[in-house]
C-alpha cells in the first residue's frame, strides 16, 4: 500500500519556506503583528484554524472580529486570540479551489499556530469544502500529527448532490451549445443495443454521443410503451424505472457494470482530476441519459429547455461577491426546486455559463467541482445507486483504513496522531421545502448521509434539525451549533461519567478497588468513561476493564477502546478485544491496562456501536439507537508501599527528577509533615546571625568579641613555641556558624639579646566561600505519597586546599510524606570544612550551608 | 296523549338525525379514482426536478392513501377522491386531487395548465424577471386533444363509477380501467379505442410525429378513510 506518512525534512522545509504569512490572514489586520506569546509559556487555548468553504471567504464564512453573529467573534469571546490561538486559511486566490493542490496551506497554518501558541497540537474547524481540504491534508505525507480535533461543519465528504446537479447542468449546457453549433449527432438509434460504447474522447463528446445515439431514441420508446400503447398504470413509471425494469441488460451494462475504475489507467490519489480519470463511466452514462431525455423533449415536441433558473437571466452584477453568491445560491435552489424552466436561447445559456466561470470560478472542468460530485448517484429510485466519483470513493476508503490503523496494524502499530473527527450536519430541509424533494434529507446543498466520513471509533456525528434551518450556510449561525463546537474544543473528550475517588481509604493505604456502571452507547457519538488521575492516585498497578452488553441491536456490533492519557496529551490507545455479538446480541470483552503509576495517568474508556452506514434507511434506523453497555473497573496494585516498581517516577510535566522511591528506599530517612510548621532540618542546623566571636590563642589565653559582626580582629603576644589559634563565630544560641584556625610558630630567644614580645594580629570572618546546597525533587506532589529528594553539595567554586562535607541533614537522600496539602519548603543543610594554606599559617573554616526547594502538595481525597 | 306525542317526536328526532347523518355525515369509505391524461406533444417547459410531485400516492396492498398535502386527504364528507394527472411525453406537469362530496361532479379537461413559479422567500426583494413568482404556461393546450368535460355522475354502493365524457356514458367497476386515445392528423382528430389495431395505429401515429392524447380512468374501488396517512410525503 502506498506509504502516506513519509515526511521528509526537505519537504517540510520547502513548504515552510514558502512563506507563512502569505496564506494566513487575520480577520482584523490591525492585530496581525501582535499576539506573539512568551515563548516559554504556551497559550491558554489550543489554537483553532478556520478553513472556509468553496466560493466563499474567511469573512464570509466565519464573520469578522466585529461581527457579533459570526463564528470568529464567538471564538474570540471564548478566549481565543487572533494571531495567537485563532487563525484563518484563505484559498480564494486559487483558480479552481482544488483542495488536492491547496492542502499545504493548511499545513503552513498548523506550523504557524504551533509556533505562536507553543502547543504541539491544534484544532481545525472547517465548513463545507474546507473539510475536504483538511481531510486531504490529514491523509497527506505532510501531516505529522499536529491536528487534535477536526471539526467539519456540513462537509461534502461523499460529495454534494447540488454539485452533481450543477455539473450535470453545466455539461448539458455545454453539450447543447456544441450541438447547436455543429451538426447534430444524429444517427440510427441503437434501439437498446448496449455494448457499443463510443470511444472516450472527453466527457463532452462521450455524453453527447451517448445522448444522441442511444438515450434519445430510447426515451421515445419509453414514451410509446408507457404513455400511449402500454398499460393503464404506465404513467407512474419514470424513464429510469422503465429502463431498469424493461431493459435490465441496458441497466446492467450502462450503470451497474460501468461503475468501474475510471477509464484512464494512470489514475492515482494525488493525480489531477480530469475527464476519464476520476468519474466512472456510469456517471457519464447518467449524464447521457439526462441529456438524451432533454434532447428528446427539446426536438420531439418541447421547445429547448434546460436549467433556466441558472441560465435565463443574468444575476445582478453588483460587484459584491457575497451578494452575487447569495443570488446565485438562490437560483441554484430554484433550479433544484424545478418549478419551471422556461426556454432560453443557447446564446444566453452560454453567456451565463461564462459568467459563472468568470465571476465564480465555476466551470464544468473545475477540479474542485469534479471532486465534489457525489460519490454515488441514483439512477432510479427503484435501484441501488451506482458509483460515480471513483476518486472520492477510493480516497475515503483509503483514509478510513489509515484512521482505523488497518495499514499500520500490519506492522504492529497504530496512528495515534490521527485527529478526532467531529461531523456536524443540518437536516430536515428535504422534508419541508419543495426543492429538497427527490434527494435524501439534506441541508440544501449536502445530504446528511453524504456528510459522514466512514465512521471511526472515536468520531462524533451530530445532526441539528430544524424546519429549514440550520441549513448549509446557516449552520454556523446557530447558537446551539456554535456552543456545541466550542464545548467539543474545550473538553476534547466529552466524558459521560467520571470516576473520582469514592472510597474512604486512609491516604497512604495501598488500595485495590472496583467500580461498575452502565452507559447508553450510540452509533453517533462515542461515549467516554473517565477514570480520573485522582482515582488512580499515581499508584503502580493495573486497571482491569470488563465490558459487556446483553442485547445489542440487530446487525450492530460494539467497539470499545482505551486511552491512557497523561497530562493534556494522548499517550496510547488500546483496543478492547470483544467477542462478536451472539444471536441474542450479547457481546463482551476484557482489557487490562498495565503499567499505571505515573501521577497524572488517567484512563478513558470509549464505546460506540458499529454498523453499516450505507443507506438512508440504515442511517435513520441507527439514529435512534442506544444500547446499554455495562462496565466494571477494578484496580490491582502491583506492590506494597515504597516498593512500587515499574513506575516512571516523576509526574508528567514535573521538573523534578526524584519521585516515587524504588526498591530499597525504605532505609532512607522519611519525614512526615503533619503541620505546616514542620521543618525538614534539625534546629541545630538552622543557624542565626553571628552574635559573638570566641578566640582561643592556644596558650591558655582567649577572649570574646561581642561585636557582633561578620568580622573579628584580634592580636596576641606569644611566647616562643608552636600554637594553634582558633576563632569561632557563634549565633545567639551558641551554635557554631564559622570556625577558623591559624598555626603560629614563635622562635626561641637568641642569647646575645633578649627576645622581643611576639605580637600577632588575626582577622577572622569576611566573605563566605561559594558553597551551594541544591535540593532536587518534585515541584508538585500529593498528600500521602512519599516523594524522594536528593541533596547535592557543590564546593567546586571554592579555592580551598581541603574540602570536607562533614554532615548533611536530613540526608543526602530522603523522603517526604505530607499528610496535608499546602505549599512547603523542603530544606537541607550541609556542614562543610574548608582549609586554606596561607602565608604564616593554615586557616580552616567550618560552616553550615543550606538549600531549599518549594513543593506544592495537593490533596487526593476529593470526592464528588 | 302527551306520552304518545313525546314518543312520536323522539322517533322523528332519531330518524331525522339518522337521515341527517346519512346525508351530511358521509360514510367511512370513499371511492378512489385516477384520471390520467397523457400527451405526446405540446410540452414547452420542463419541471427540472422531473415529474411534478403526484398529489397522492397509494399502497394498493394495504389500501393506504398518502396525500401530498393534508388538504388532499378525504374528509368526512368525501365520497370520492379523484387524482387527476396530466403528462406530456413522460413528464408529469400537473397533478391534482379532487375531493368530491356530491354527484355529479364535473372535471374540465380543457383548463390550461400553467405553473406558478416559486415565489421569493419572505423578506427578500422580488425578482426582477418574469420567471419567478408568476404563472407560466408549461404546455401548448391546443395540443391536448381532450378538451371537454368529464362528468362523474355517481358511485354505487359497491364502488362502481358511472361517468360521462362528451355525452358518452362510461362505467368503470372497481379494479377496472377505461381508456381512449385521440390522434390529430392535419385538422382532424381520430379516436382510437382498445382492441385490434390499437397498438399498430398508435405506434404509426407516434412514429409520424402526430400529436396523440390518451385518457385513462382507473377505479381502485372503495377505501377506508381511516387508512390515510395525513403527514404527507
């Protein structure tokens, strides 16, 4: 299978060097230059990148910062900052809007949002065709896992019936123009011959030939059989239904078996779309049928008549793109309403077709328009749809395989970087508006069924229904929709139930526990059960999860999976192996999540019902389905207090390196902190200010310098001999702060002359040697669990000839256990002796140095 | 004596109520008929959606009627429901449902057919052109060859429908159909009835490009008013 995720540095560099600013616009240019965050601090919000729809603009889709009804300002109100956590991708300048060529722009936007916000992941919110662009990016080699949520509002994931019809109308107009200007492609009707497909020399030629040579005469046969000579009930039958019933071989050859890969063999996912490369022969046959019928009606009795709502009158050329788009959209709706198509001249039609191309970049050969043709088209209401857009079908299937990890599972991995999909659609237009009739429930442009990407296990699919609104363009205006999208972005996993600690074990008691419950599971939205980190308490052990359902709906399966989440990032996804549903609909399975023990571990258990989403009837049936699923959670510790091996040690996001003690740590000194005044260093080590110097000259003499001061001077007259002079600095409680000593040697007297008194001066005190005591340990911790700390005494900056660390309190390694939450200072003290060789003697200094770190301690005993 | 008068008055009252209810209250059943007019020529505009929606559809097995609009559903007074469709070259351009409370009831086959283009959405400026929001003919009514009156004269208690077309009496029993075709050749119009030569004559006229119209009446019999889905479709 084609490797999709090979990312080369050169590729990325090339894209990035293409310029970020050129493709990113801010709704408010005045703030374009601001908002660069402190590089050391991630932004509060995960950034959101907005991707507008086809024939639209960022402002037109999302509104501006000052438009209070717009989605853009709504997000600003929720704390998103333009240029920091809120971005737009603009692809209006693209000549054809083809997402296959435009997805690198989204990649650049993701890179910029990451750089500015400081987050590794971003959320992408799209409207209409913007979703195809985003999906293409996610499936592309450029994608490196940077998207957390991909929110798709009204996405034409399987094409748009509106685009299908519009394109059919345009190609019909073009074909008619061709027919009017050239000799009609008249010839003997095949009368039902089905095997003489003409050579494919382009879709216009193919459609024209099939219409003229095959479907037009066939339509006459249909009229004669069903309306004139045939049975009395014949008029209820359509051309397509008659074809499928009376000429099954034609239907089989032209539609069923023509749902083949496109005509040219070099088709590939990344290849540019074009005639014969992306749409199946069945699609062209469908166009030929439509044109053939129109030709019959046109030349066999009716005056020329085609998509008159589009082509009869020229849309007002106000120059305002938005207004013209509205006008155009309205006419498209009238077109689908099919109220009336009055006859216009070919000249007029061609002129309007040209207008569409020049003003809206819409033409029949537009790659974007081709790629949004429905994946399937319905030839007859009595028969199954046939494949039309082979490109879309293949791409969707390939992407789904990646999301489900099918390809990767073959090599033992999965794609944890795949984003979560949220598909949001509007519905009920079809039931209430005349132009919606004839297609399945839709929002005026996209059928609900077509919005759905083949669902992955953690996809969300929400349909908002109304009389006529929210429709395709109005979906974003719905306050309910906006709130829902924002809530999804802010919560990431909508959790149905959270298991906080409900037990009453005393803190520090190594525990095992179990819980059980039941949750209603649907095929539309995954249900998540969270086992919160405060429930797991960072204990080493494993969580055993049992899932069972006694009565799954028919033809539906159950899927369950587990995320082990640390901090705000997803670490690992594991599938729960479930038995296939029995005849009674019973299914179940078990998974054991081992290796828990990091403080911020939490576990998310996800469920959803699975089933086929192929027909509208199935969609409707599944929509109302909810099945109860039982689950049981049980935690089993893997060790005893202080012996919990296998842990990663430090809590996630912690600067500290020490953490849960490993085996053998029992011997370490442990300090239980019950009161906030608890000190970690014995009182004798916590010294005060220098209060007095005590001098000892070594010959029985001495004195006290009550200075007080950091320095003390003394002089003494020695008799000949060897002496050791000591000076001690004491604090007010008599504890030694500093001790210095000198060696004094006084030579004996010479006989010729009496020895003069030998007076020696001393200076004690002064600058302290640069000795550092560093305490390392966790910056955040919880009550009841031992935290390990280490003490390092650094004397490297001291130029002494002798360095001796006499003692360290409470120890070079020690444990702390807090029994109550709060912010605490953890202090360590080291007594160090330094020796200096100086002219005239050796000076030895003994002094106590301290170091400290601050720890925030949280309580675990929170209950709901 | 007063008692006798009271009894007589009571009987008269009950009888009157019964007669009133029989006359005004109607039955819980109605007769379902369809009138299909098909034409080969004369279409000048096509409803783009294809056929215009049928006024009602029905499930013959369950004998359930699904009207397009709730006002098409037979009400308490409806004795017969006629679904009248007009078709040009395989394209249904008109469909109507007539609720008939009393007989005779006349259907004017010559009423020109036009389509009211979709009105603008409320609040929007009206269209400048003449297409949207105004009646527009969709067919050349001169090429519809049935232009007289179709009279529905009565429905018997067993559901047999008695009609008349241009003075000709027509009887259609439940489950049966009646049909006739007309061909215009030059300035004259010929009438073709089912029988030997029916298919050959019509096929020849069709291939010659002659305008053909056919009228078909189908009697679906008596249906229960309870079996009507009033939600529309």
